[in-house]
C-alpha cells in the first residue's frame, strides 16, 4: 500500500511506501514514541468519548512472586482509569498469545495496589516529588480536573481492576481473530482491551509517517474474581528453633534501658533529628513517634505489633525491626520468607528473620524481621547511623506497606 502526501505550495504528490515496523525498529523505540507523544494513542477511538492518555512511567515494576515484572507504559486517563500498554513486535506467532495473557496478568497484579502504593512506587522509580504527583501530571494537561474526584476514581479503578489495556504493535490485524478468541480465557479484572496497529510509511528522502490504526472495536472483558488466598502449610517454624518468648528484644538500648555511654538526652536528640529529617515516598506513612530510650516507632498496616521500630544499641548497631503477631502474622512471615531474596534486593541489604514455634499463637508475637547496620567506629559513626536509618526506613516502608496492605481483607 502506498500513501501520498501533498505538501503546501509544492507540485505533485510525494509517495510513502509502507515499511515493516520490525525492520530497523524495536519495542523500545515503540515504547519511547508512545510515551513521548501521547497523541499517537487514539484513546477516543479505542475506548470511547472522554478518554485520553497522560503518560506516567515506562517500565513500571510490579511484584510477581520473588521477582519483578514490568508494564511497558503506565498512564492515566482524566476519567481516573489507569492505562496499561504493552508494546509487541510480532516476530513469532507464540508471542501474540503470550502478550495478551501477560497484560491481563499485569492488570491483576496492579489491582492489588492502593493509590498510595502507586504514588510511592512512581516517586521511587521516576524520582517524582511533591504531594500527589499523579494528579499534578494530569492537571497540567486537564486543568479543570477536581483532585478529590480524580483520586477517588483511581482508587476505584484499582479496587475493581477497572483498567484501560492496550497492545500496540505491528501486524495485529493478521492474527486478530486468534487474539479476540483468547480474551474469553482471560479473567481476574474488569477491563477494556484495545489492539493498536502502528503503521509506518517512508518516502525516498527517508521521512517517516507513523499512522496509528485501531483494527477492531474495543472489547469489554468482565469476569467475577475469586481469589483463593489459602496457602499450603509449610514448616516455617523450622527456620529458626531458638526464639525469645515475649519477643521484646531485651538488647542494650533497643527496647530496654540503654547501657551505652550515650546519655538519654543524647539519644533523644538523635531521634528528634531523625523524626525531623525522615521523608517517606509513601503518602500514607505517618510521622515517627518516640518509644523508649533509643528507639522510635512508625505505624504499619496488617498483623504487626508496635509497627516499624528503629533502634540503636550500645554495641553501635543501628537497625529496624517489625514484629508479627497471631496466625495472620505467621502467614505474612511465611510469605516474606518465600519472598526474602526479592525483599533483600529491594532494600539493598540482608534481612534476618526469627520465627517462633507454631503452638499457641493467639495474639502473641510470633516472629520478627530485622535489618541491622554497624558503621565503623569513629567521630562520624553517629552521622553514618542517621544517614543509613533515614534511607532504610523509607525503603522498608516502600517494600513492606504494599505487602502488608494486601493481607488486610
């Protein structure tokens, strides 16, 4: 097929011959073009009146078991629906089916997040700052948006798994029926799926026309979601056989009286500085509060006791810990143990997990997760402790809050 382009004040027509998208371009190129030029996505044609695309992030990470998977492009519509886009060049027939299943898998993972989880991850991955950067990005394009309604709409989009999904690539029309038939086997979300064919045309001078095409009317996929959250029993109690019954960590300076050379006034001053300087990406995270001598606490959701505790000990160790309580806490610990390598990768630091025996959980503390740091002794030791604690507290909140929130039915 040849496309002809008529230039203003020029004689004749310039012919543009269609070229293969996969000849000289890759999926990263397609990602960049769609992310940088939102107008290339014909949102109204794909999803109906009122929809538009506001790009938020490329390669948005989602937790999948012990590793991350990445949404090619994440955006939002002014209607408050999240937009998930996967870019695929159809170099082999198998990938056509895989990308549909993959996109619905990502949508299911996304539906486990809250608005605050989403915001915190965007701050972490894109370096966004300030309050409500998602609304800020949307209001720059649509200044008449109401912030409260917009945020509520995104929360509802997440809660229901009500997303706008798009697969962008070449040659979609050639296997259109197979892709449509595959939709019948995909569930877990309430979503609209659009197939976007990107056509490229080039003239003799090397100029390129990019022509988006929607080869089929958007399909609305509705499914009831039934999630079995029961896990097979495992011998989590065998991880560590020794355990302090009351889990009060009676270490010097942690939750008992500090026995080091630093006075209580010095300890108080240290934690006052921490409380003043700590910054959290997650907007739901409240400010820290003083606990006992040389430790403070930060609230966390889920089956935890005391929240996230930051402490210092007389042997110069600084650390953070979370204590879990009751049967629900044991289940959370099981999940974290299975996910330990991924959790350590997110924190950039090893963790230590202590688990109590399985008898008589009740509402008692059943285990503890600890991260510790010992700086070199010297004049800068306290500064090193403070710097590490400020960074690690934010990292632990980012890593643990989505995991803990997911345990609250």
